[in-house]
C-alpha cells in the first residue's frame, strides 16, 4: 500500500485517506474462477432496474495519477478492432439473455475517454447497444458518458444529444495551469473553459464536472479559485476527488506522495464553499445543485452487466471483470487477451461474495451516501439488526461519526468527511488479505520495471 494510504501521515496525525470505497470488494481482491458462466446468473437480470456498462479503454494520454484501465496511442484501426470484439461479446450475451429479455434502464459509458472515439465509432457504439439489448424508452432511461476537455467537440456533443444522453461528466480537475501540469493533464485551463461552456450550451439534463484536491503545491485558495470558476458555469453536479497515487501510476514512479493533512484542509474548504453556494452534499465526493432531499435508492443489490475490457459486472453475489491492470504493458496485454476470447459467457476472473460479504457491501454502499442505511430494510434483508452484525457502527455513533435519524443510520458531517477512513474499516479480513497480496506482488513487479 502506498505511503499516503497508511493510517498515519508523516506528522503522526490520522490520515483520512486510506481508500476510495467506490465499490466493494475492490478489483484487487478478485481472483480466478472456474466453472462459472453468464447463463448461471442470467436470472439476476430481471425487471426494469438493470444497468449496462460499456468500457472504452482509450485515452489521448495517461494522467500521472491514473490507475484506471486505459491505453494511449491507439490508432483508429485498433479502436475498430476493439469495437468488433465488443460486438462479438454483445452478440453472445444477447443469446444468453434472450429468454429473460431483461430491460436496461441505465446505460453508462466510461473509460478511458469515450469521446476519444470518432463520430463514426461513437455512432457504431450506440447502435450496437440498441441492437443487442432491450433498453428502456428514452423518457425512462439514464444514459451517462464521460469526456475530457480535449475530446469535447460540437460534433460529438450533437451525436450524444441524438443518442439520448442524459448525463455528461467532464474531467477538468483544475483550472490552474501549474496544477494541471503536475497532474500530467494534456489540456490547459483555456481548453477546459471552452469545453465546459460548449457542454453547457447543449442543455443536457445533467452536467457534472470533476476536480482533484491534494495536488502537490495546491492550496485551499487555489482549489477555491477553480471551484468558484466552475460554479459560475452552472453545472448540475461537482465531484471533489482526493489525489490518490496507487501502484503503477506515473506519479508513484516519480515519488509523489500526497499530504493527507493538507488535502483534508483543502477538502473542508472546498466542500464548505460548495454547500454555501447552494449544493447539496450527497457523499464525501458528490455535490448536487438541486436542494430537495435525495430520494432513497436501494443500491446494495443492484445488477449491472459490463461490456468491454476493464468493465465490472455485478450479478447477485457474482462480481467479475478482466484482471486488474494499470501500467501500459499490463493494459495492452489484457486488451489483446480480451480481443482473442472465444467464449465471452465463460467467467474466469472475479469474486463470489459470501453472505457476510453481501452484508458488508450493503452497509458500505448505503452508509457512505446520504440519506444513509435504512435500518428496517437491512433487517428485512438479513434478519438481524445491523448494529449486531457490525458493532463498529455503535462506536462511530458514540464518536459522533454517525447518528440514527428517521429510521436511517446516517453519517454526520464529520463522518461523511472521513468516509475514506471509516469505509475501509468495514472490509473483511479475507478481502484485506487478498488486496494486500495484490499490492505486495505488484510492488515487487514495479520495483523490477
């Protein structure tokens, strides 16, 4: 585990940044699976509340902090070859799912940078999704896509509009030229402003912009400068991400170690500003302009089927994806393996969650997002009071990090601020050990590179 993710920082003060708990368990806990096929879990995709995720692993350049599955320098022919493989996967999945005819009400296209694709390739991508899967009608479907300033053009945004995209997420990270340079971003502040203004002119139902804090040399004032400018454009959502430097990322090889204490001070300044500016805080990262109370959505058992190399599927207690990769060499190898697969319905790498792991996932997925964990619903799901299953939650209540309110167990503001410290404490020893083994093996491997 990188030094900046240890429990204490160099000053001896508790470091609030241990791990970003965007899902559970983490991909580094996954391992080989045998005798598992998509058809065995097709019944999980019932009803209308299913998600479809497509991973586009291409970027113009690899940012210094990036530990996502992405590759750079790929030609149009390479992208076409990837889309051909995705279409083979779509066709095979369609055959397996045909009997149940699941309906997908959410489509998410992530990366990488999906708008790295040409307009013709984007059109082909959307056409494939409609051809092989039953998608909810546009009025009832969320279609989400990510982009970057350098790939955001008028022509591509027109295409997104025609495809019924409802949410566009733009990774700006900072308007400061110096901070963008430290992060290894290819765009400058001017291009970010142009892209955001262009995006706003298309009137998508939801526009989100991402920013990073904890950048070496960044201050609370420089973060606020970026956020104030972002707010002036009128986005619907803003995400604040702390800088994590993981194994295989360029910044790790350069010896960059973020200061958790400085980052936390920046976060508190930025979060306080956004709340004062009229944004509702739904999680440690997510700030939403609309002020009405966030509607409760049960998400611990949501189903999502992933397409492409690097995407992750959630079907009941089965989570699966291609093996985790970060470096260019690893990602290219995984990409070649994916394109050579004969039977995409055979699941060879993932994690089968036990009853205990399902409970942990349920708590993590709800408690770290407001309005929190509904106590009666947990008991109905698992047959016991959540505080009996997780006595740690009583400790957090006594420490002022959580409170019972309106039938929910909710993180206080102090608890929400410490989500990346508290959340990992709910991780099982099995998952912790698997993640540690991955970290140690890759630390040795990267030392050799």
